[in-house]
C-alpha cells in the first residue's frame, strides 16, 4: 500500500488526528460498537472459482452478478504501527459497508483472485423483490404494450443498406409503450411476447445496484453517517467497483443464454472496418446506458452534418486554388514590371532591409486560395448550416428521448448526489413541500462558494491572457531575429529555392503557434484539476447540476485558452502599427508586428491548422495510446498470458477504469472542434473537412476504447447533451459576428470591392470601365525614406545592392503621400473602406440573423408525428394502468358478491 493511500484513509475522518494512531483505533472501536445491528461483512460467503471463465453468475449458476467490488487484503504482522492501524480501519469499514448492503437485501459472494492472492472479488446480486422496490423508487420504465403506431419494416433500401449494421447480426429492437414500474401492477409488465426475457435488463440492474452502493453506510458515529462507494474507492478501502462485461470483445461466450452484446458491438461498430457505417445506437444504449448512447448519437449526427459542410468547403478551396494564378492582384504582385518595381519599407527597426513586392509572389497566391468571393459565400452558408444542424439535432434528440423513455426523466428520476446528502446539516423551508428540508449550506454559505468559484475562474482566464501576451512578445522579439538571420541564411545557394516560401513572418507565426499549442496543453492539464476542485467545493445537488457547473467553468477556460491567439491574429495583429516614420511600440520597446506580406488571413489559417492538428494528435495519444499501454503493462506485471485462465470479473479488472468525469472530455473535445469549424471558417474552408476526417476516426476510437480497453461503464440516464446544448447555441451566434468581421477586417475583400466599384473609375483614375487593374498600387501608401529617424532607419550594411537613388518606399495602408498638405494622415480611400466594412458587417449580420431566426421558427423542435405518438402513449398508458387499478379494486368486491351469491343459493335450497 502506498503512503498516499495511507493518508487518504486517515483523512476520511475530519476529527481524527493523522499522527495519533492509538486515538484513531479507539474511535474505530466505538464506531463498531454503535452498529451491532448491522450484519458484518465477514458473513459474506467465500467460494472458489468454478473454472468457467465466461460465467456471469454466482457459483449456484442461478443468481446473476450485477456488480463487482475489488479489495486488497494484507495481514500486517506488526499490530502497533500506522500501517496496521490503517489496515484494521479499512477492514472494519469494508465489513460494515458489506453488512449495510446485505441489510438492504443484496446477496454477496466472495472469491479470491486466481492471479494475485491478495486480491478478493465481492460479487453482488440484487434479488427480484429488491429490484422491484428500487425500480419503483427510480421510476424505471418497462414495457406494458407493443407499439401499434409504428411499422416494423426496415428503413433501409438497397442503396443505403451497406451503410448500416447487419440486421441479421444486430436485430431490430422491439418497440413498446412503456410506463414507470409499479410492483402492485406487476402482471401488466410481464408481457407474453417477452416471455423468456428478464423483466429488468442487466443495464437496469447495474444502475439500481450502484444507486444502493452510492448510499450504503460504511461508518456510524452517533447520528452522523458516512456512506458511499465513491469515498471508499478514494480512500483505498476498495480498489475498484464495476459491472461486468457480458463476454470478451473478440470471442463469443460459451454460455448458452449470453447475449454477447460486447462482441456484437466490437464486430459491427468498434472495428475499423465499419468506419463508413451508421452506428447501432439502440444496442449501444442497451449495453452502456442512455448517457453513452446520447453522446454517440450526437457525435454521429454532427459527423453526418459535417459531410455537407466539408463538401461545400472543399469546393470553395478548389475554386480558390484554381483561380490563384488568374487573380488580377496576384498577377500584379508577381509581375516583374509591377511588383518587381515596387520597393517596400522595412518591417522592423534598423535590422530589416528594403525589399521588392514580387518576393511575396507565392504568399500572394496562397492568399488567393482562401481570400476570394467563394469564401464569402461559404461563410454565409456555414451560418445557415449551424442553424440547421442545431434545429435538426433538437428534432432527432426528441425522437431519441421518446424511443429511449427519457422524456420525463429530469422531473421524475434524478436523485441528489451522495456527496450532497452527506453534507446536509442545515435546515431551510421548502416552498415546494411546505416543510423543512436538509441542505448542506446556508444562503450566505452558498453565495461564498459561488463567489470563490467565479473568482478562481477569472484568475485562470487572466493567466491565459498573460500567456497570450507572452507569446505576442515572443513574436515581436523573434521577428527581429528571423529578419536578421533568415534572410542571410536563405541567400545561400542550397537554400535559395525556399526563399519565396519562408518569410520572417511565416517562420515567426509557425514557431509561435507551436509554442502556443504546448502552453494550451499544459494549462489545460492544470486547470482541469482546479475546475473539479471548485465544483466539488460548490457542492451541486444533482449530478446534472454538477456536470453543468463543471461544463461552464471548463468551456469558459478552454474558449479563452484555444481561441485567444486566433482572435489576436484575426482582429488585432497588424491593425495598429502606425507607419514607417512613427511605428507603434508594445511596452515602449517592441515594435508592433505587421501582417505577413500575404496578409493576416494566411497567418490565421496557419494558426488554425497547427492548433487543430496538434490538438487531434494529443487527444489520440491520450485516448488510444495511454489506455492501451496501461493495459499492456498491467497484464505484463500480473504475468497472465491468456484471459482464458481467469474469470470474467478478473478479466474486467485488468481493464482501465472510466474517469470520474465520464464523457465530459469527449464532449469538450468536440465542442472546441465545433468552435474551430464555425468561428473562423471564413479563413479556413478546409476546417469542416479536417473535422469530418477526425470524427470518422473519433467515433471508432471511442467505440474501440469503450468496448476493449475500459471496464464496463456504470449505466446512467440522460435526456439530452446537457449544458453543451446552450453552449453550442452561443457559439453559433458568435460565429456570425466573427466570420463577418474576418471578411470585413482581416481579408482584403472589402478593399477590393471598394476599389472595383468606386476608385477604379473616374474621377479617381482616367478609366470608364470597372477593373481590378491597379489595385495593388492603390492599396500601398508612399513614404519618404528621408523621414526615417535614427532609431528606425535601416543600417547601410544591410541595404540591397539594387537600392540606388531610391527616395521613397511603400507600405500597406491608406495614407496621404509625404508631399500632401496633411502627410501620412488617412486618406479618403481609408474612410470609404471603413464605411464599407461597417456597412457590410451590419447588413450581412442582420440578414444572417434573420435567416437563422426564421429557420428556428419554421422548424419545430419536436416533429408533429412524434407529438402524436407521445400523446397516444400517455393515453394508452393511463388507460391501461387505470383499468388495471380499477380491476384490482373491484376484485375483492366481485369475490364478495360471488361468495354472497353462493350463500344465498344455499339458503334458498335449505328453505
């Protein structure tokens, strides 16, 4: 046992001095004496492994194993040291806990490990009467009648059938009307068509057992009760608690009645050969529970919708790629007689030379791939696409809620968290029950907890902003270094072919992006622990409230962490740089950086591609490589060469446990990706395609992970995707603003349109036809090099050899020439462009928002046909249950009348 576990088990008592072992023993002795009415765990029958590795039952072959607890037992020879005291306390708490379970009606059976003699497996079985009581408590819905409203024909045709799981292998789940279970109406839930099947599925049984495990006491001190398997796992009393997989993932079970659902899920869902197929959602839900099912349903729906966006984005990219050579402004940049004759001003002080515009020919062509009219159309399309995605998902989700019996789950079933119940020491008046109820804190205490959480989140967000500022300072400093070193290095003959592709701005952008990705990952790992601690401190009442609170904290942090650098490049970089004679400085030292000669849009594309790729690689390492290596090392350490020699419960113990936050990180990963796909798609039309490819792998990777690398997850109910739904809606609203702003202020589309329609004809030029010819010259201002001061003038030793008798240089801006009466002030072209950008944003935003509103209004969240089915089910359920209740009430009256009639007949015969 590790020192950490020793401390954990001692710290489970707030009133126990960790250093005073003798006093702790006295407290434990008193604890045991207060609970003599509880059966002791030593009464758990101990049996030997029966040699059947596929067995899912107790040794009697009749009682199903619903859950397994694992503990390690060490008998210390020295009874006075700290370790011995910890071991005795663990044993007492374990025995008390197991006694509590038996008090609540569970059957227990213990088996020693066949691999490690120190390990013991306690198998739990819930008998039928206890199942009925807990099913009624948790409002578990069971079938009462076959659905007579839906056709049973296959929804696949000859064209779509290859894209669905094999129906001969994974049969269609029968459809029933359901109702919350009631023990007094048991006969109504035992349908003839379900003969031979268990009334409660293994998923339901595991969920009900875990409900008891979460609330079973392990220690009593007067009126104070400590309970919950979660604390026992954290303190090392038990090493694991999990339901069993029904078989091995790659081999069918030899048991006759085994459904082999794990094997079916692997062969028809998780195997890489099925990457192009739809998912067997009903079987996923049946095996893992509704919470896992709704996640894969959302991920699959999102991936299908991405295919449309990816196809449109790919078409936009191909259009830009094919038009890059024919672009007028690109031709002017590359033309030796135009771009080759334009001398550009240095982009840093002293150490940057003059340069010709045509050296950025390749950058200009790359810009044309992403900065074209197709991008504008694609940005508007994506604004509509996200609305359709959310509206159609709501409809699909409503269908799943009905099919999976979670329509009224939130109102009926969710119970308080054990951690919340354990802290309920205060009383308050409940306006709902009109009586006093126990709560864990006062109103002032709750305000203090929430304020502490908000303050901590704001502190970490400011820490991210500080890291972004640090990266910006790095960019400013390294640009000067690259400007001095890179140009001299690329002048070497062997590197000359790369001169047109590698610029100081590009090198700075790439290295800064890589550093930014590393900082993002480090801050993520640290903040995850902080966010969990804050949410635990706030003590939400239900698990849904807990997850929603944690979701909001994590997303706010991740939003700033992942997107802050992209927002900087898109909306701040190169916007406030001054002009060559009077540049703007950061912190009074670093000259504010300008955009790449190809524009900031190219840098934004580079940043997005690096972050998305780095994030995907890191996530796959965490999700695939690490669990596989951990399982491999565990098997190597236990020296078990084959799973055939050990029982099912021990095979599952060798797998990895699911994290305490469950699917939280899976959702977070996808929502962050959704943000990249929507918020900055105007700069990177290939983002949906990259997301589509990633998701096709993500679905199978997650499926492979759940079916082969993880223990079976404790099933949970879920009605929807929780707090992620409003977060997605917020991202879609923000996406309209960011994409219109990128097109207006980051790309050169608006300046080109202003030039084409206003400044390419008279009175500004002697031309009667609208044209893009001359746009490059009009977008560059003139600077007199004699106006450089001593701190900004380039050194003489770095001046190019061709720089002779040149008195002016050009820079990107719209300012008056040096001989104007207001030199270097913004010219009329600048104000036309600003007005056009603002007008574009206002008009496009309103049009898109109006379209989104109309689509949301016209597409109902719940289909009309589904509404009718829900009403029909409620009517039939109410009718059946009322008739049954009426029959039960009339039964004794009918029997009494029959008895009275028989007595009256006998009386007549006597008379």
